[in-house]
C-alpha cells in the first residue's frame, strides 16, 4: 500500500522532469534573440499602462470563500458516502446524511439570498430596507 | 505494477533494480501513450471542427487527411524561441507549465484500463484523481501572475474562479456512484458494473449525476461552452497569452490530457468501464477490455469536441450562476435521492 503512494511521488517528479527535458533539449536548437519590444506584454500593440500585477476584483475572493466552505463540506461527506453501503444501521446513516445535506442546503440558500452567488451583485434587498 | 515487479524479479533482478525497471517501463509507456494520444486528439479536434463547419481541415501534411499535422506542429514548437517576459516573475513563469502538467500526468496512474492493467491500484482512486487534477489551478494562477500581462491575469483569476466553483458539483456528483458501490477503488466500479449493469442506468439519480459530472468536467477542463479563461475574443488567449514555443505546448498537452482523465472517469464510474453492454458483462475476453474502455473514452472526448463546435460560449455570470445555482443543488438532490433508493433497497435495472 505504501508502494502506491511512492508511485504518486515518482510520477509527480517525472511529470516535472518530462516538462523540463524538452525545454532543455530545445535550447540546443531554438534561436534566442530577445529585445525590448519582444519583452513588452501583449496589449494589442499599445504600450502597456502600469504593471499587470494589480489588485483584482473582490468577487473572486467571495467565490474562493464559498468554495472553501463547500469543499470542507465535501470532504466531510466523502467518508459518509463510502461507508453508507456497508453501514449496519442504514436508517441512521441516511438520517445523518439528510440532516447534514439540509444544513448545507440552508447555507447555500443563505448565500443565494445574500447575493454572493450572483456574479453581478444586485442590491435589491438593500434598497428595500432603505425604501 | 506489482505484477511487473514480480516479472522483473522473476528475470533475476534484485529488489531495488526490479522496482526501478518496473517504474522505467511504466513511465516510458505512459509518456508514449500521452504524447501519441495528445497528438491524435489535436488532429481529431481539428478534423471534427472542420467537418462540423463543412470544410476539410488539415489535408496536406502526411499522405492521408493530414494525419502528420500534429507531429509537424510539435517539431515546429520545439524550434520556436522561448520568450520570458523580463518584467514578470521568471521562476514562477518557468515552473508553471510543469506544475500544470505533473498533476494531470499523475492522475493517469490510477486509471484502470483492464483487470490488473493499471499502474497503481490506489484504494482512494476516485478521490486521488479529483485531488491531483485540481493542482492544475495553482499552476494556472502562477502562469497568469508571472506573465505580467493583464490578459493573463484576468484569464488566470477567471480560470481559478470557474474551476474551483465547478469542483463542488463534480465532487458531489461523483459521490453518488461512490455511495452506490461503497468504494473509492476504481477497479471495484468495473466489478460492480459487471454484475449490475452500467451505473448510469442503475437508478434515476445516477443518470442525472452522470450528466452533472459531465457538464462540470467540461468546465473543469476549460472546454467550450465554458472556455472563458481563454476566451479568444476578449482575453486574447487567457493565462497563456505570454507563453510561446514548447512551454505553450505543455498547456495544450495538459488540456487534452485532462480531457482524457475526465472522459475516463465518466466512462469508468457511470458507463460501465470495460463492460461492453449496459446490462453488465464480465464475459468479454480480457484482451478486449482496454479496447472497450478506450473506445468509450474517445466517444466522450468526441462529445466534448462536438459541444465545443456547436454551442456558443456562455457569459461569465451565466457560468458562475450555473455552477452554484443549478448544478450544486441538483447534485445534492441526487446524492440524497440515491441514498434513499439504497436505503429502500431499490435500484438496479439489470440486477
């Protein structure tokens, strides 16, 4: 069984070597003639304004947070799905899964109502409170 | 691989030598397989695209229907200059294609092509493939950030948001067959389906779960209609705008390799694996198993290509809404529904 996961490590390293080998090999044939214009990032032939390593949209952060919550929930439910078939008390196992899924479902509904699932966030609910 | 080690030990090699010989053989055959497959798939994609648009596609290179086009392209890419943006982060730029590729490459080792024809029989096979395939996102963010180009950055963060969102419905949909079979080992799914018929027909929830998984895997592989990270008309080429030559070709290779892994999971978990008929099997001669599985995989790859050249691209808000508002709730309904059917002892159209 440990052999299996040694193999994973070996294949991960091979993957990296496999990418590097043709690059090193290609260095023997390929031209290398960099000049300033080649180094400019592509922006439809305009000179770029400012750097590209800038702060980006807040929505990606919200998406990442929602993902982490759901991913943790998936990790918790994986063992449940695995043992369900062989569990001696199927009813209990089913009830446990149902309760868990209901809680997650209400979490999803909450996110939905807050508008975090919408890419274009609407402020309809907020306006209603103010108006 | 265990049998290969035994074989080399039978030839009189010592422990470590036998192990290294087995590894070398596995690595060489896997590399050969992926390279040949990717070249074939790229040629196939161009041909499928061309015929859907009523044209011929590549016809000149090689004698027959441009079969050598991908080989010629690979040689050309090897001779291309390797540009590294001087203002970007050189180390991240250098390592990103390797990170992207090694995850998918390691995913291949758990796919069973036939009984015993598998590099390692991981007891967490499904979980492992899912986990290792998502390493790709890290590489893509590295590539986008290190390129120092705004298009690359937008492509990378879009890709991160999209792939990460579609992992939730994909994982939940994969839980449904896991729940029915009660195992993570990919070989067990083949054995189960030999007795009970294809899982996609086992109960109605599994049919829906197969559909959900297929849609999410399209998004996970950045295939159209979910190819927003490299939407040509708005982001030039997405996160690999600044890449050229061999380095670019690894992103390409990774895309086709991950299509293969997604199609292999769909075929193995839902569509019978190496069992030919929907009502089960186990009677097919063993040498036929890889042929059956690979034909199914190529069928799903063909469907992915077919969708790419048929459906228009979605808008970014539609993509995000589709993931969380439709697929995630339906995947949960499938999971609980399948658990209910299992609890009641229903299911199994052919068992």
